C-alpha cells in the first residue's frame, strides 16, 4: 500500500474514509464509518463519551489501523503504521494535554524531536535558528514572545495550544487534528485559540476537530459528523443544521 510523501499534497488535501470498522476484542468501537473532509474546512466530530471519536482520529493519525475499510488521501489508498509515518505524510494531531513539556524552554518545545543542527563536523543544536524561527512562527499566530528561553510552562494554556498548532504547521501539517483544543481553557484563552483555528482555513488546512462544546463547535465548523456507539449516525453541512438540531441529535 502506498505511503504518501508530503509532496503528494497539492492544493487540495482531501481525506476519505469508506466503511471503516474497528474492534477492540468484543467492543465494536467503529461500525461502517464513512466520512470525507477537505482543505480550507473545519470538520467537527461530535459524540458522547465512548462514542468512538478518539478511535476514529487515532486511525487517521496512524496510532491504529482499521480492521476493514479504505482510508484515502487525495484519492490514493494509504496505510500508516505509526503516527510518525502519518506526520511525515502531513497529518498531525494536537492533543489536549500532551502538547507541551512545561519545564523545557519554548524554542526547545517548538523543535522537539526535530532539532535543527548547525553545519559542521559536530552536529550541534542550532539555538540561534531555533530561537529566531520560534519567534517568527509564533508571531504569525499573534503571539509575541520576547524571550523564547523561558520555560514553556510559563505560557498561558491558550498560548501552549497555539504553540503546538504553529509547530505542526511549520513541520508541514496539511491535515490537522485538534482533540478538545479548548476544553481546559477559560473563556478569554479559549477565544484566542478559536481565532487561530479559524485562521487555519485561510491557510488551506484540513482541520478535524473533536469537541464536546456544541455552541463553540457550531460557531467554528463547516461540517459536522455525529457518532453514536461507533456508528456515524448523521453528517451535516453547517447550513443544514443548527445548534438546537445538534443538541437534539446528541440528546443534550
Ligand atoms: N485500546 C482500546 N482497547 C479496548 N477498548 C478500547 C480501546 N480504545 C477505545 N476502546 C473502547 O472503544 C470505545 C470507543 O472509545 P473512544 O475512546 O474512541 O471514545 P471517545 O468518543 O473518544 O470518548 P471520549 O469522549 O470519552 O474521549 C469505548 O467503548 C472504549 O472503551
Ligand atoms: Mg476520546
């Protein structure tokens, strides 16, 4: 099966899942799930605890493989045997809690696992490049950092989420999965992150969002995928639904 290279991504970064099944022993976590998402869109997966949302994004991001069904990117069947393979193909996930290592400084966090090295016989970490790039990339997301040597733990919750998003984009993410990006944040911090998520649409990113917050999800998203007990029970474009409709379907 083909493994995509980032160069496969053109202007459109379309993701298609067809008739996906995933079992964990006797638990049928996903049953015949199909969905399509495209670039420049925010695509929201909604569902109760245990519905199958994480299982679905774990398949997309290479943590698990489906038992049955096809996973395609730009009409090409793909199979990722690890999150690293998916990441190399331009598919990144920002997890709510694992995004940042607080005691490490900001620029080290930005380049975590992909450290730039200076040219020369000894490959030493290029601090100057890392510092400059971190400042530049965060500025694109309206975060001004004067001293990227300070610990990432001193960033606000929203700034940490945005750092993780900026990092994913810098390293070539075209399909970006956000798992509950604002659930641990206060209103002000949450708004900061929401504004930056909206800005991803202009950068032609295919955003896949998991959320429990129906109002916020409705405001942010273009497309809604509703999962219940492993079934994709409904799919809507924004103009086909409302906050109240979504509430009713989800029983909230
Ligand atoms: N690795 C695993 N082994 C066994 N069962 C699992 C595993 N991962 C998920 N499950 C089960 O699959 C079902 C779907 O779980 P999943 O984590 O996808 O739900 P979720 O929609 O993300 O829920 P939440 O909103 O609580 O995060 C649940 O019944 C869960 O217990
Ligand atoms: Mg989950």
